[in-house]
C-alpha cells in the first residue's frame, strides 16, 4: 500500500515570496491533516479536512496560509507571503475516518527554509 | 486546555540500558493515547497506542500503560538498541467529534554502543 506522498521534500525561498506544498493521502482516507513542525517542537495542527470540507483550521494563520482539498483527495497548502518564522517542516497525514482509534499515517514532510 | 507534556531530551543511553520517557496529558473527556517515533530522515510513524484506562500498548519491545489516575502514558523499553535512536512523540486524540491529534514536544533518544 502506498503511503502519504508529499512534494517537494525541500524548499528554500526568500521572505515575502510565496510557496505551495502538495500532499496525496493514502487512497480511501477521508481525513487529511496538515501539521507545522518547527525545529525542536512537536507538530502543530494547521488544518484538518474531512473529505473536502474543513473541520478544524483554528490554528491556521489565515492572513497568509491557505489550504484546499479539491475532490476530497489530494491537498495543497500555500503560504503567501512567507515570513522567516514560517521556516519549519510541513507534515501531511491522513486517516481512514474521524473516529477515536484511527491511526494517522504521515508523509516524510516538506522542509521549508525562509531566508 | 488540552495538551501533552514530555520529558525534555536528549536522553543518552548505552546499548541494553533501560529506557523511560515520561509523558503526561491534560484533556477534557477520555482521549486515546499514542507514541509516535521519527527516525532520522523519515516521517512520523505510530509506535503504539492505548484507547482506554489501564490499556497497555506494546510494539518492538516498547510498552506504555494508560494511567488515568496520574494522567500519564510513560514509554518504557527494557533493553535499548542503537537502532532505537530517534525522536519520540507522545500524542493524544480527543474523544468526541473529529480526531484532533495533539503532540508533545518530542524527546530525542541517542543510544551509544
């Protein structure tokens, strides 16, 4: 079974530029998550989709971050304009449903460096 | 609020030593608890889980018991190997509604021969 695919693996941009990350979850997984992991910290949930609807985006900085999940399959996370503090690893994860016991499967992440 | 607190690292051990990584949580309701591991250069992967009080999760020689009375889920292994060197994250999912997976800050483990 293929895992969660993310691209690119690495990205370096200058501040005020824009960037987009792509995620393809495991086939059949209705729930998709985007996490931000700053160096030395645990992953922080940015946004959670159930199919193509947003169920939690309370920690998404909406003035600069946006995400979509068209057709309830793959997803794109965008940052525009980027700030230095956005340097982090962006993790995508998916799970079968929103039930309590469901395991979340993670991609390898995209490491973003803003200079 | 809902949160997970882990012991700070790094934890440095010799091979075959006993490992404990402490994890405590604060949550409304009755969460499910997880340990995830992140090996160098790889993504997060589930190590073990427990879904109710007194449950013990186990995998690859690691164990953790869901202690409701102390709101803890400490990770243990009797004899660590160099290959266990990684970052370990304690996490919880809140009961009710959609999953919201909340992570601790992570604890780096370095095992030396």
